[in-house]
């Protein structure tokens, strides 16, 4: 296992060294992150191996984003509500949907936890269009950061639970935001995202989100990284409740 970890770190280091710009490094790391997601999903890696690879990628990501951190991070932390024209009243169960017990990012067989909040939109006929505006609902970046992975080609035949998604690394908070179930994704790996920027449109993609029993919603999760670069789910309800609303 130690040899595997050392090999991953060496490969990532060599790839980063060949890159000519931070964006290219981010794309390279994003490809590694995306590949890791797929292997976890398809269970072609053991959970231990997946964890070691995740740690190697995120440690490299911390190094690559050091210039961003120096230029952009301040003591002031602002949040934008991740759906345009919506607020915390639309969070499912008034926040009770956050259930982190049993969460394991590295073992796809482990299910039952829900370390996230689902934010529901007004869409009774389930066409991914807001009933009040007759327009799609914009998904906004709750925090600035850098896109590390996206999925844009989900189909109803897919068994993937997240559907179309966006992962954004926040160098200032040193954590990962995960936004899922989109109809459209407007960003790609390597993009630098500003606070409140439109990154997607709410949809019904994903194994369970596409079913009639599910209301149309945004699934939003935040994983705080430990010093060892391991993901720890954080309840973002207070952040969402105090977030700026964009109309």
C-alpha cells in the first residue's frame, strides 16, 4: 500500500511538473480526481487504495492553489445561496436531511448516509423548469474556488446517483463543494469560479433524483479537508441560512 501511495504521488508530481500554467495543472489534477470518482463508483479500487489516491490528489491540489490562496483569501468569509431567487425555506426538512453517520466517500457499497442538503424548487410537473418563472433555476457557486471535476453526460440508463455534477475546491476554506442533479453544467475542470457565479441549472439527473417520487432539487454537500487531506462532511445549514440571496 505504501508503494502504491508513493507511485501516485510520483505520477502526480511528474504530471504537474510538465504543466506550464496553474490552469493546466488544475486540469491534470481534475482528470485524476474525475478518474478516481469513476473508479470508486465502479468499485475497481479498494477503499484503502481510493483513500490514498484521494489524499495524494488533494495534497497536490493544495500546493497548486497556493498562489490563489495568497491573492484571494481574507478573514472575511461570504456565502451566496446556491439557487437564484430561493432561500433557506426551500431546504428539505428544514435542515434535518443532513445525516453524516456512516459516510464513506471511498466505498461505493456503503449507503444510507446523506451528508448534504437537498434544496427543492417549484416544479410540480417535473420538467426542470420553475413553475413561477417558466425558466430553469440557476445553480450558483456558494463560494469562490476552482472546478476540479464535472459530469455532463448522464443518461437515464446510468446507475450513477449524482447525475450531472460539479466539484469545486475552495482554497480558502480548504474544502470541496459538491453540487449535483443538474440538467446543464456551465463550467469545466480548471475554471476559476467567482462567488455567486452560475455553474449549472437545476435538473433531475441521477438514479434516484430522476424518479417521479423525487421532487426536483439541488443536492449540495461540503467536505472539509483534515490536515491529512481526508474529507469530513460539514453541516452547511447555518451557512445557507445566512447566505446572500441573489435575485
